[in-house]
């Protein structure tokens, strides 16, 4: 396979990353609609729309802010709108979206969980999106460190690397299986499905940084790892009651 992958449809050549990103949003939204129709949603349509708007706004800001903080040394000379828009990270989107949702719910007086219904759609969307990141190759900037493992991938420059995006897809499948098995044992408390996902994903992103070419502070952690730790601190009560019981 040649990276970055382009898909030919007649005379048109489509970037695989863009195509899979669009597919990720579409599939995730369709699954969300299907799950909501099959469940009893305690949140009204109006409130749900406001919460989704808050999530989108928080995710947009969080994704780009943490994205530019991944390389603090470049901020002095590169901080402009183009640089802001060009740098983004999924983890920042999740944490920013979480803040946007919680703030919006507080303003609306909503106490029911809004994340449970979004958990499986997020897992599906992120898995499809990460496949697109993998197919985009080196230009995507999400490749792993050089590796001599048998499954290391050469993205076209002759250097085998950790396929960290494929690792993440496997991890997302494991998270989905963990949640599914917990739900088969009995109904989970309101909000726990989403919390399990977030805690597991934060742990994964903290560990996965060691497999990627990242900028580290003098004390040995990257911006992504510090953000992941902050998120885990936010969920410390759930970690203690569910994972460490």
C-alpha cells in the first residue's frame, strides 16, 4: 500500500483521510439517531440540541488549544489563525467537549447524563477516523516512532514505524467490549457508560504518547499527557469506585 492513500472515483481523486472523516461523522450520527429512537431519553429535544451545540463549541476550542500546546516552543513565532486552525487533537476535543457539555447542562438545569447515548457513536466515529489518519500516512502527523516490530509500517520514507492509529482502533474495540460486558451483567448507573469510556481513553492516550514523536517538558511529560492526567483527576471518584473497587 502507498501512503497517503487516494481513492479514485472516475476522474475524481479523493483524499482517503477526508473521505473517512466524513464517513466517521455520518456513521456516528446515524448510530446516535438509531440508539436514541430505541431508548428512553430523559433529555428533551431542545435541551439535547443545546447540549450538542455546547459540546461542539467546547470540542472545537479544546481540540485546537491543546493542539497548539503540543509544541509550546513554536508558539512565539507561529501563533496566528492559520496555525491555530491547522493544529488540533482528539483528546483536546473530548476534554473541551466535556467542559462545554457540563457548562451547558448547568445553565439548562439538566442533571441526567447526556454522554451515555453518545458513547458507542463516539467509539464508532473515532475508529473510522483513526483508520483515515493511518491511511493519510506521514502528512497527517499522527505516526508512531520507528520500530523494528514485525507489524511496523513503512509510510513511504523507508522507516518502519509503530502504527499507533491501528493500535488505537484495537483499544477502542476493547473499550467497547468492556462496556458491553459490564452492561450484560446489569444496567449501569446513569452516566457510567460514558465515564468508563473517557477514563479508559485517557489512560490509553497517556500511555500512547511514549510511542509517538512528542515534545516533552523538562519534567518528562508532554502536553497531551498532562491533559490526560487532568482528565483522570476529574474522574477520580469513578476510578476509585469502579476500577479500584
